[in-house]
C-alpha cells in the first residue's frame, strides 16, 4: 500500500482523507480488499463490480 500511495502522489494525483482512512482500515485488518474496492468505486460513482 505504501508503494501505491507513493506512486499516486508522484504522479500528482490527489488522495482524499477518506481514502487514506479506508486504506488504514484495510492495513489494520478491519476491512477486506473487496470492501476497499467497493468503497472507493462508490465514492467516485463507479458501477459495482464483483472482485
């Protein structure tokens, strides 16, 4: 996750506080990767996809 967040910052892409919070919950084992993807997609109005 650190690499992915660093890469996003290097490319000048914003990372919201909510996204950082969601990622931390994933790292802490409080949510699954599928839930993380679903939250992120919902935040940006993208259709649901099955992971």
